[in-house]
């Protein structure tokens, strides 16, 4: 007895595995030659940091100092974490499947 009618069915609810949804968020213009791709946030931060002048960096330092002073004046505390302190290691997953009697 064969069930060949099940072999030809198509699951319409299955999500496509390899296809990504087209959101239309891609930029319309291509970057200039030699320019770093702006899609990676870390690369754009590095490029921005390299392009800042000494005076603009000083202004950012001053702004950071003012924000820290406001934080501390409102009762905020700065806690220094010791260098040898680490977080707990990951735990092995616990399964309780089938642990209860029938």
C-alpha cells in the first residue's frame, strides 16, 4: 500500500528558507569609488572618528564630561569592575520533557 498522494503536496504555510523579504530599504544610489560601505555601523563610526578635528573631539569630550557631572549630581554612581571578574559561564539546557509519570 503506497501513499503517493502525500508526496506531491506543497506546504503553502512553510516559510522560504533561503529567500529574504524585500523591504525596499536599499539605498537608490551607489557609494562613490573607494568609499567604505555605510551599511556597517562599526565602519561608519570609525570613518566618522577619523574625520573629526581636534576641536570637535574636544567639544565631544566636554559634552561627555558635562553628562557625567549631571549623572553623578543626580545620585548616579560609577562602579569599576575588577579585571579578574567574569560573568557566569553558560548553563547546559535543562529538559523536563517526559519527567512526569503517566
